[in-house]
């Protein structure tokens, strides 16, 4: 029993000396807290020896915890490259941030990174706070510091690329993303962002290359298939575009904008039945709902079903009043003009869209292509009707003879 107490005191005192020299070496007053706890534990141990007291299990555990366990934990943590002060400041920053005081959280982190320039967690957490506040340039600086400390922090690498893109520095952003994907080709967010930049720059073939590469690592990503569909559409490769949209819709059945694009491609190929099916599925999306109803009205006009054409056209106009003027200029709707409802301009719904610029661009591209091909298709339908009426006339003439 006495031997145990002697060993304990030697160990506790040795750990006290180690922590004390850490404080001196780092010039960090935060270690005073640990030294005070150690001193308290050692004092209780000495009192037990001097007065020959027999402490209970709880007091013994408390003495060992304060004098031995806590110092050993700190030494082990610091051996792994994490400073005790870093833990203190990060914990304090997280607590005050959780309470909604981001200013104090920021102050704690600034003190930390000023004292410990190599604090990876400090730089990263500070970058996240700056980003949330809208301080993009400061956030980039802190993320870069985090990357320099931890070369394998690919998420921070992506964050820098993302923020550079937001600041309009497309070239720098794309270069970083290309570098990142060379190191981590399976990173989906980086692939999508780089693909978006390529699409903005109309580098569609480059976009297909990175999407195809990413599919090796993300074979069930509807986003990749949907984005590939967009790129193939812009390349006028409607066959591959259709296959990609269908695969994306198979993975994510709620991809209504994908259904809308499929419907437009079906119209290009003059497949009215398929176009109707996809437009009906896409009306569940508010962003494309009025366009879908407008196109459904066109389909029913081609079929000669004026009743449904009027119904869907009026729904489109009710959802988006701009379609009234559009319908007024459309030769196809001349015969049903009298049945088109004039919209109440005072009750016009607000126009908000969740569609991305590339989605809007691809829909406009499909619409232009549809107009070009659609004229030919309508002419073909007219020719078919003329031929049919000629055949009927010939047969009727034969019957008379």
C-alpha cells in the first residue's frame, strides 16, 4: 500500500514537471489549469500519507484522475500533433457559436491561429465562419492555410474552388478542380462544379469526358446522368441525351425537369404519345409546369382535340400570363382564339424559379430546335392529311363510277 502511494507520487510529480516545462516552452498560460488540477491531486495524496488516512474509492479515483489520467491524456493528444490550447479554444468557439455568438467564436479562433499558426482545426473552423458571413476572400485565405497544414484536406480544396467560382475567377477555379480530380477522381461535387464551368464556357466535350470518368466511381448518380443529358443536348446528340435523361429519371423519379427535357426531345422526333406522357409527368414541377401545359395544348391541337387544347392552354396562361401573348402569336391556335381566357393581370403569380442557368439554357435550346424541326413536322402532318383526303376523294369517285 505504501509502495503504491510512493509510485503514485513519483509519477504524479514527474507528470507535473513535464506539463510545467510544456507551459514554459510554449509560453502558454492555458496549461496553468492542468497544473492546478495536478497540484490538487498531489496535495490530497500527500495529506493521505502524512496523516495516514485511508481514502475511499471515489477520492482515490479523483486523485488519480487529476494527477495522472488527465496529464497522460494531454501528453498523448499532443504527441499526435494536437495542442492542448487548440482543444480549449476550439471547444470554447464551438460552445459560443452554438449559443449564436459567432463574433466571440471568431475571436477565440483568431487568438488560436495567431498563437498556433499550424492549427488546422482553427483555420478550418474560422474559414467556415467567414464563409457563412459572406467574407469569401477571408474564407479562401483560411481554407488555403488549412490545406497547407493538411495536404489531404480535399474538402477545403473544393471549398476554395467553389468560392473562387462564386467570385467570378473561373480559370483559377477550374484549374484547382482539375488538380483536385486528378488526386480524387471520385469526388462528385468537384465533378459537377467543373462540369458547370465547362458548360458556361461551352466546352461540352470536356464536360462529357469528366462526367464519364466520374461515372466509374458514382455509377448510380442521377446528377451525373442528368448533367450528361444536358451536355449531349447542347451538342445536338439527342439520342445519347435521351438515354441519359431516362437513366437519371430511373434513379430519381422526382426529376421533373428531366421529364420535361425528354418531352421536348420526343417532340423533336415527332413522337406525340411519348411527349404527352413526359409532359404530364413534368407538370408536378412549378418551374416547368406552365411550359408543359402549353406544349400539351399544342399536341392536342395537332391531334385535332380542340377541347383539351383549350383546357391546357388556359391552365398555362393562368400559371404564367406571358403565355397569353405567346398563344396569341401562335398560328396553331388561331381556330381556338375565341376560347382563350384573358388573364387577370392584377392576380399574376410571382415568377420564381429554382432552375439553374444551364437548365434554362438547355430548355431554350430544345425549344429553338423544336421550332425548327416542328415546322417540318407540321408540314408533314398537313401533307399526310392532304394525301388522305385525296385518297378518300379517289375512292369516292370510284364508288360513283
